[in-house]
C-alpha cells in the first residue's frame, strides 16, 4: 500500500478526514472556551476579593 492509497481511504477519505477535522475543530473550540471561562472566573474572584478587602 502506498501513501496515496492510505490518504484516499478507498473512497472514504472525505468522511474519514472530515471526521478528524471536525473532532480537531471541536477540541480547539473547547480549549478556547475553557481558557476564556478560566480568565473570566479569575477576574470575578479578584473583584470579589478586592471588594471584600475594601469593606
């Protein structure tokens, strides 16, 4: 078997590589959303801490 046959996947390449691409896309979006949520949460905690210290 050569590389062209491997990447062609017997005619199913679009579905196979498309599935890998979509999974990678979803994983990347998940990572971005988790990092954003962490940033927002840390900002909220800092604001709460600062508000508590000023009282």
